[in-house]
C-alpha cells in the first residue's frame, strides 16, 4: 500500500490540504520536484516554485498561496525576506531545513519547522495546523 493510500484509508489530516495552493521556495530542483509530488499526493491545488528570494517575491506579487514551505538556505542567500513578506500578508508558512530548529535565528525560532528529509505524511502533519489556523501567523 502506498503512503498516500495509507493516509486516505486512515483518515489522516491530508484532506484539509486538498485544493490548497502552496508556494515552495527551494533552491535544489530535485528536492523541489519531490516536494511537488508530495503536495500532489496530498491533493494540493496550485503549486508555485521559486529557487531564490527574488523569484519568491515575484510569485507573491502575482499570487496569494494558502501556505508556503521555505527552505532556509537558498544558495548564498537566506529565505528570511520572503518570510517577512509572508508574515506581513498573514500567509502561514513553515521553514524547511536540514538543520532543524537549530538552523533558525532567534527571531524565527518560534516558527514551525520541518527537518529534511521528510516523508509525505510528515509534510501533511506539519502543514495541516497552518491551514487549520492552529499556528500564529
């Protein structure tokens, strides 16, 4: 049984993500495509990709995602200007990093974090509270 089938049969929280739009800010193309597949498996709607801060801000100038997934380290830059804009626009987001919470500066330490690598189920469990409004925006 696939992970998606398992989630659907167990009544997992993936259903709240159905049709939701997501901004994925990730500089590694392969990882970005893997995340897209996970989000598709969770029945998310539009998925916008950005590999750097400039691209992410351009996406946000044209679209309003329901939620965003932000890789902290984007090559030589950090994602925090994107996080600032999301916070200003009251769009929930989660940081994605291989360093876990330790990879965040103190200003962002209270924000949700998912540690790489993660599975579809873990992504669903991390994004669901954001959609349900359980986390502070």
